[in-house]
């Protein structure tokens, strides 16, 4: 067993799969990646072997299902929202976290007027910037359009253009930290997460892992401590999407195709009340086992969990959902928009071109 | 100068020798061949395993649409090459590589020569100065990259701190985040990193310039400047041409420093062929396209290397093959 940083793990896992030397139990992110693994016959079908656990997890396993077969058991699923510094918000005179984009733009102005940098974004790593476009798409596109896009890789719906226009407008309002184009996501104290942890910016849009990342980036290992607050992505005006729907994703345990039966038993054990409760009590993630959701101690994480559980559906991060080939092209185009070098139409065109090349 | 023993003709030119030689030489030839095989086999084996085989595999991958998992089944012929060569990011990357080739030579050649000529004079602290100039080259490229990345932090880094003391403000996106400034910044860092190699090679070359020649020039009344320009630098020719070759190949394959400093961004302003292919391969899992890009990079580097050998280095290497004393 070996612990490693997220991106290192992805690279090593790819190499292990290519070499035919995959670990018996590994972390599976679902979506297009899982579909690739299934197509190449690398991962075990758990539908019957873990039927009990699958029933317990309910709809959460949807993201790890290909052709009605479940290939991995999610142990932590979270949603992306804004992490913020409650003290800085107070100082800027913001009493309530914004719930619409109109309020968000007001908050940005207030923070700027108080001499603070409102939002950090790790556009150097592209995906943190891309999450803005995903979020706006989620608010502007109906669930049917998104579900259909994942299946057919068709991005011609007008709502994707509107998402791009929203991102363009946001970038033009200059809410982001100085030098955001070369800012990394989470490596070091000058990364986007580091800037929030060291109180250089007031907020950052990130996934549920943010408190853990920030703890690792501060000397006392506390991150923002009890100054940390969370609010979901604000509503947009005239969007066709459900305002309660959330962008998210999670981590699941998959079992390699040639692994022994014990590996399956081990994965089932990892989803047991006992393990999941310990996982939750230590604030290591957001448990998927519904029997233990009350064990999450951190108030910000508990709030995030509530939003997750009341969401009509959780849309998997687009880059994971569409697979790395299409997702990578999409992220690159969105990063270009942050640099002022792509239009809303360019994002759709580049993504569509990568999707067509795949088909 | 030691005159090398002249090898029997048969070893370097077997086809011509075979028919012309008496039968008695056969046994000796056979033993000679066995020796050559025995001594070169380990090196050839390693070369085949770690150079030839990967190149062949890359060529093979480049003909398939492959996401890295499972067997190669989706044969697409030359389609990956078409996509790479039609990709404006890749075409721009080729341009960036060529720009770095030219800029490296234009900046590092005069700078390296000047430093080498200065350090070649007797002076206090000569050894220490040489070490300081050479240290960046010895430093791992990744470590140097991380250090520069921190120094160049927008708004918070040391470089902008220094600018601040004289009342200047750095660009809003920082030196590495502003598309127009990222490439010049990269070239400055590369110069810092690699000028040490040029200086070291030139200093070594200067040791081969006979003292009598410069002395004779001085006796004839040449100034220090004239001595360098008319005597020393022309005699450094082979060293300079060799360094340019190394610099050119290094610039074409440039990866580490770019990957650490900018990742090829912002807005693809510093993408090189190598960062393009790594991005296509490991980030997007388009291994076929990545392989095609790597083959294009290989061909460009090979053609430039062969042309350079043929037209620039030929005289120098011909001299090296046959020492002057023999001719």
C-alpha cells in the first residue's frame, strides 16, 4: 500500500494499467475514465458481488455504472462550491454569503473596495478555471441536455454558449488573484488554495477536499480553522438548470479484473459503517454510507454534505465525465478564455472537434 | 601530439579489402571481427533496447488511435500526423522551439565568449567566479525551475520585490502569466541556466590556443582586443561550432524548464514540441497523437543534426579523425 498525491496517482495508475500490473484495489474516478477501463477489460464487475453495498449507497453509484453494471463503490463524494474566509467577508461588510450571481458581483465589489483580492483560481492547472464553465453550464443547461451530452457528445445546445458568456463576464469583472493565469491549483503557499489558506484572498471555488489541502499548506496544519465557511455555486438568472443541482464527483474503490475474491471483500469492508464512520470522524472526506453521515464533525463540511444530499442530481466533473481526451480539449479552451483568447463559441467548437475525433 | 597507430585497412573498409587481399589475412580478419563484436555488443544491445526499440514503438503507436489502455487495434495510418501538423498549437510550438534555438545562440554565444575570455585572464577569485558561472548548469533543471517559479511569483516574488524598491511594478499577471512576456522570461532563465556550459566549453577550448600565437601577436603590437578577435576566437572555431550543435539539439528537445515554469502556457505562449506531446499523451490520453508528435520532433532534430554535421561540423570532425601529423 502506498499513499501519493492525486495527480501522481493518476499517472502511476495509467502506467500500471498499460504495463498490465495494476494494483488489486485502486481508486476509480468514474465517468469516461471508467468507461475506458471497462472497455479495455481492466476492471471487475461488482454488481452481484457487492449487491448489498450497492443498494445501501443508492443513487450515488450512478457515476460508476456502465451499461447497468456497477464497477466501483464510491467512498467519498462531494460537490464543488465556494470556500470563503468568514472574517474577511465580515470586514468587507458582507453579511450573507451570496446566493445569486447579482449578489456575488456585489460581494466582489465590496471585497475590492475593502482592498482585498476576492477570488483565487489556479488557472495555471486549467481544471480549476474550467470548473467555472462546468458550473455555469450546470445552471444554464437542463438535466436532459447534460445527460444527453455525456452520451452523444453533442454540445450544440445554446446553453453551453451562455455558460461561456457568463465566464467571459466574470473574468472581465477582474475578481481573480494577481497572476491567476500562472497560479497552480494546490501546490505550495502561493497556489490558489494556499492563497486562501494564508488569508491573501477571500474565497476560492473548489471541491470538498479543500480543507484538507489548506491544512497541508499552513504551518500550524489548521488551514483557515474556524474562519472557514462554504456556500454553493450561486444561481443564475434565466437558467434552465435546476438551481439545486450540484457539480461534484468522488472517489470509489475499483477492483482490478484479475484480482482475487479477497480484494472484493476488502472493498466491501471499506464501505462498512465502521470504516466509513472513522473516515467521517477524522474529516477525511464525505462518507457515502448513509448510516454515518451524522459523523461529519466540521460544520463547513456538514453543510456541504447537506447540499449534496438534497441535490436532485450531482453532475460529475465534465472532464471526468467526458473522458480525458474531450475533457482535456475543453479545459484547454476554457483556460484560453481566462487569458482572453477564446470566445464562448471557441470553447464549444474545440470541445466538439475533440469529441468528433474520438467518435 | 601522439600519432595514432594506423589501423589495418580491412577493419574500416572490409568490402574493398576482401577481394584484394591474400588468403593468409583471412584468419586475422575473422579474429578482428570477433573482437569488434565482443567489445561493441554490450553497447549495441543497450542502444537497441533503449534507443532503437522505443523509436520503433513510437512509430508504431503513431499509426493507431490509442488511449493507452488495451491492445492497439484502431489503425488510422497517417491520420495522427495530419492532425498534429494541422494543429495550430503544434505549429506554434515548432516556431517556439526555433525561436529558442536562435535566441539561445544569439544571446549565449557573445555572453559566453565574453565571460570565458574574461575568466581566462589571471585575476583574483578566478576559481570562485568560474564556479559561480557554472553552478546553474550543474543544478537539476527541475530544482532551478521551481526556484525561478517562486522568484517570479506575481506580486509576491523576489523579482517584483526588487523592482518595487526602484518604484517599478510587475505586470498584472506576472512575468510567467503574461502571454507576451512568458517567452522572453523563459529565455532569460534558460540563458542563466545554460551559459555556464558555453563558458566551460569555451574555457576548455581556450586552453588549446597555443600561448606562442597570442604572445607573437602581442609582440607584433596587437592590443588585447585585437589578439582576442583575430587570434583566439578564430582558433576557438571548432569548440564554438560544437557548442552550437549541443545548444541547438537541447533547444529543440526543451521540456523540463518550460513544464515547471509555465506548463506551456499561458495561452500556449511557451508550448514546445515536447510539452505538446506530453500534454497530448499523459493529460489527454491521445497516445497516438503524442507518438506522432514525437516522431515529427525526432525527424526535425535528426534532419537539423545531419545538415549541421554535413555542412558545419564536417571540417572539424575530419580534422579529428586524422590527426594533422599523419597527413
